[in-house]
C-alpha cells in the first residue's frame, strides 16, 4: 500500500489577505487623492467666484487696454451694449448727419473712432456748422500736431457750448485715444446745439467697463453712461435768443451791447438820482433791479419791503 504523497501546505489564504490589504491601501490612497482634488477644485472655484468681478478677461479687454500705469484707468464699452439697437441707431444717425454736412468737402465718415480722432473731420465739421474758419494746420500726421489741432478745435467747441450749460464730457486725450463714448457725447452736443435736422434716438445708454490699475493689479467696474435723454429735455436748453446769437457769432460786439444797456438803465434810474457804470456788480444785489422794474412798470416800490443795502444772500433774495 503506497503512501499518499505529502502535499505542501497551501499559502492561498495568506496571499488573499495580502491582496486585500494592498487593495484597501490603494483604495484609501486614491480616495484621499480624490478628496484632496475635490477640495482643491472647490477652493479654486471659490477663488474664481470672488475674483470674477475683478477679472478683466471676463469683459474681453484688448491687450493694449491692459498697459496701464499705476492708478491709471481706461474705459471701454461693454460688448453687449454695442449690440443694442438704439446704440447702433445713434451711431448711424450721427454718421449720416456728418456726411450730409460735409458732402461738399467730399469727406465720408465710416467709423467714428477711426475717422474723428485726429481732429481733421471735427475741424471741418465745426467750421461748416459755425460758419467760421479755425486757425489750424490743414493736415498733420504727427501725434503732437494732431493733439494741437484737437486742442484748438475743442476750445472753439467749448466756447460755444459752455454758455448754454453743456457739461463737457470729453477732452483731447479721450478723443485722440479713440474713446467712442467721448466722441458720442461731443457729437450729440454739437447736433443739439446747432439744431441738426435729425432725430436722435431717446434714452440711449451703455454699460461702460472701467479698468483701473491698483497695486499692480487690474480691477474692473461697470457703470451706466447716458448718451441721450428725451428730445424735450435735450432741446430745452437750446431755446436761443438774440444774446445766444451774439455770444456765438459776434462776441466782439458784447461791449457795445453792454454800453447800450447801461445807457438804457441810466435813462430811467437817473430819475432817482442813481447811476450805473457796471452792470455785473451794481445789479448783483437786486436793489437797482427792483427800482428799475418799478420805474418801467410805473408802480410804487415801498422801500421798507426790501433791504437797500443787503448784507447776505437772504437779504438779497
């Protein structure tokens, strides 16, 4: 009877335990890495959410708009606002108006920023509208020459607009920098001042992105810029009279008009043994004005009803 062969003891249960232990360790490591990655992703998402309003790339900023000095700022129109039908209509109306005014000059404007920034078209436009010649070089290619021309043109514009209460929302740098918002403000003011035969769309406003550099970082904010209101509001300030025409077309005649007014005033105030030599100062407190009104309308002005020598604003009123 042969003996059964001796079998070596099996090692399978021990290997299974080792395999299970290895898998548990591997699974734990993968799980920890997954959790760490999830935490990292969550932190990054939160960081992006916090920094999103300050991230210029979110508003499609051009590279040249990021080259700012410390504390310098630059503005640009939000891309969504450029697609606003009213905004597009405003640009079209203004371009058509400029081309109509300058048709005899054979000037054709296609894009406001590119065609108006150097001052050449603005010079021709103002000369045509105001019927006056500006003392500037006709053509200049250098940046310094262009800015000098713009300075002369804008000073002439300001002389026309400021007496009528226009707020100046443009300057040489913004126009030469092809800032469309500044150019539109300027053109709207000119169109309204000279009563252009056009109808501007009402309530046109755009979202403007303001980029600032603070401590080496770019920061962005959004503001709403109003370009037009209602036709009634815009035309209210344009009710012009003979003095408006005088200021615009014959400022050199102003002294003659003042002398005529002084002669007229003294013709009546002399009846009270009063005489005026300076309208600005002697009519400032209202006393002479009250007396003159009484003389012109032929009614008695009780002297005790007002202060003959007012000392403060309340007494003048």
